C-alpha cells in the first residue's frame, strides 16, 4: 500500500472524429443544477484523452453513460500517464429539448484500492445528445 498515491488527478478531453473537431459546451446558468452542458452528437465517435497524475496509477478502461471502452496507454513517466480511448454514441437516445441528462463516468484503475473522493470533479456533469 505504500506505493498507492494519496492524491490522484484525472484530466479528460474530448474531440469528435473523424476530424478531431472541438466538443462544445453550453452555459445554462443554474437552471439545471450545473452551469454548463456538454453537447454531443448521437451516432458519432469521440476520441478521449485521459491524463492521470501521478504516473503510478494504471487506467485500463472507461465507461461513459454505461458505454464501456478500453483505454490505451500513449505515454508514461513518473509524473503522469496519458491514455486514449474511443467513445461511440451510436444507439444513445437523443436528449429532449430543454432537458439535461446527467452522465456517470467510471474509470477502472490499478491499484483498485484507490478511493476518489468527490468523484472526478468534472465541471459539466450534464450532457445533451442531439
């Protein structure tokens, strides 16, 4: 257990494929309990880059809204490790106009006895699929 870090930081970025285009968010004020909504297209593929600090933590897979996919290691050093994954929104239901959908994000890590206090700290926890 001495090798288990006390604090783990995770950064996640999204790009829409095939052209690596930016993923946008919408400012909602406080209407839905969060101030931002990430906007994603259904039937699309997204490349995710996951950065985990420190580099002693190994991520193996990720799940977004129940869709699980593997994470592939791109680089690693003692300070951080970078993974990429492919999230496919094929079959994800459209979000009705004026509504927001909270989406759960899970990351499988080793060692498995790491506890993430307060979740992943994402600023936008509501997503809209259109």
